C-alpha cells in the first residue's frame, strides 16, 4: 500500500467513527478560552480520567502544555450553533456568547445546558508529531438527563436519541 493510498484509506476508516462533539474550555488570568474537539476519550474510571488530543497550532495548546486545568463539554443535538462559533472564526469571549456558561468551583467555564461537562485537573502531557496528548483527572462532572448528543459522523452532524 502506498503512503497516499494508506492516508486515503485511513481517512475513510476514521470517518466511520461516530464521535460526540465537544467544546474544551479553560480560564486563566487573561480570560476564558474555548475550542471544538472530537479527539477526546475516557481513559480510566479509577481515577476518573480523560484523554484529550490537541493540535499544536490550536489556541488552547500553549495553555494546556503549561498545565492548565480544563473542562470537556459534550454538546447536545441543539447546540451546533455553539460548535459553529468555535470553528468558524469567533475569537476569545465571543465563543461564549451562546449557551448557559457557568464557572465551576475551580474557576473553569462549563456549559450548564450541554449534554455533560467534565472538569479535569491537568495530570500529564506529551507530544506526538503534530499534537499534544493531555491526561486530566476529573474533579467535577455534570450530566443532563435528556440523552441527545450532537454526533460527528462522515464529515457531518447527526443526533442520537436514547
């Protein structure tokens, strides 16, 4: 298999992996920051931890690399407008102009009307080629009872009602 055919096959294969859409948020002395993410996984239940992969060119990367705590906000099916803010040019505080954003006891912004939010304290990080890989230990979690996450699948969005 050539490098080009492998890359195409890999891209096609990974597009079949349906993923919840998420907004990762942090806060520091200069303000609140948010970015869209799909490369997020539960890592362990004990301790409760999450794995987050972020491109080095992403605006949150330098903060995460320095050990910033973060929140993983899982979007509901009606929150594609919040996702659009993060992927289509909105900057800084403008990314928080939609949704019910609140501040956790640890000072991290979380989306109270989202599907769920997991506040994480930074535990480990390392680099792999173009990305940083971050492990966070959950310190708080909020879950809404209506299960209807916004799902990214085959380069588009859909929902899942359970």
